[in-house]
């Protein structure tokens, strides 16, 4: 059991509300790019089944995937238990060109994850945006999807995310944000808050680069003041402490890591002064 988990299980995981509906979702989610891209081998899938068990047992709910992530959707559909299917908030994406190809891909995603309606479909990296948004609006009206959104994973993509957000009515956006890459604070996050749009955050660990920088370094003692017991928790608490962030979606295939990640969603979050101290500590590393 990771530090903080005994305390974590005594209180609910922090939740944030989706502005367009008021529905609450836990602030710590699960990404599937990489670790969930495995085949049918039972040994390769066993730790992922454990990850899902730890995720739901710890209060998690939102899982983000995509047809871009090779087998991830099928792996999720196979591994989620009936009880987990009732709990999960399933977010996937459309990633192809052309309206008809998008319809076929989204139908296939629903079949793979074994879930209808899908909770959230996002236009992945804004690919063929106008065609897919038209379909998604029709699907939402028909009850085939509950929420719609857009995504990107680079700082360069945030400018276009903001442009789309200014002109389109959306439920969600997804973009990158971390203690090391804070560009989203300048325009994207304030705009999402102003427009009443939920925010999913990807790359909160910078694809693991943050851990390389802190390897062998002690966590600041003052981190305990906001219920933080590991570097992973510190990085995640920094992200979810921003009021515009709805949920962060770090990916992992390690049950111990999912327990550590979930612990960031319990206890107190850093206030403005503590976030400033955290940034100063990061710069000093």
C-alpha cells in the first residue's frame, strides 16, 4: 500500500463537476496510451486487470482511451468486469478523416469497449474537426454519446484548442499541463472556466521525464502539509489544484502506481502559496 492510501480510503476521492451538466467525476482518472496496448496474452493482461481493480477500489471512475492506441479499447472491453462497467466514465476519441469513416470508427469503439452510450467522445488532435463535430452533435441529440469534446497533447496545439473553444459549444477539452509545462495557464484554462467547459489533463508527468529529474531526491518536508507523500502525488496535486481542471488522466500499467496516483486525489490540495513553493522547488532541482 502506498503512503497516504490508508488515509485516502477513509474519505471520498475529491470530485469536480462537469459544468455543462453538474455531474461529478473524480479528479484522478486513468489513461491507456502505452500500458494498455497489449495483445491477448494472459500474462501481459494480468497486471492491467489489477490496475483496473485498484483504480475502481480507490474511487476512480474516468478512463480515457482512443482507437489510436492500437489494442487499448479492446483490452478495456475485455478486462472491465460488469460491476466496473456500471461505474466507469468511458472517454474515447474519433481519429480519422471523413464523416462516414468517423461514424464507423466510433461504432467500432463502442463495440470494443462494450459500452453504449459512450460517455465522452473527443475529436482526437482536432483531426477533421468540423466533420466529426457535426456527427457528434447529432449523436448527442440522439443519446448515442453523453458528452463531446476536443483534444491535443502539445503546447503548439493549445492555440487551436482555444480558437475552437471560443466558437464551438463543447462539454470537454483535453490538453497537456504539468509543473514543467504551464502554458495552459495563460489562455486555455481561463477560457475553459469562462466558457463552462470541463478540462481533462494529459501528460501531467511529461511522459515520465519529471521522475527522471527528481530521481534520488527527497520530497520536501512541507509537502506533507497538503497531504502529499510522493513526487507523483505532488505533480498531480499541482495540476488538480488549478480550479479549471476537472480530471487528470495519467497512464500506468502498474497497480502500485495507480494507488499512488489516486492518493493525490485525497486530502488537502496546495493553495496558491504552496503551489508557488512547489514551483520554486521544481526550478531549484
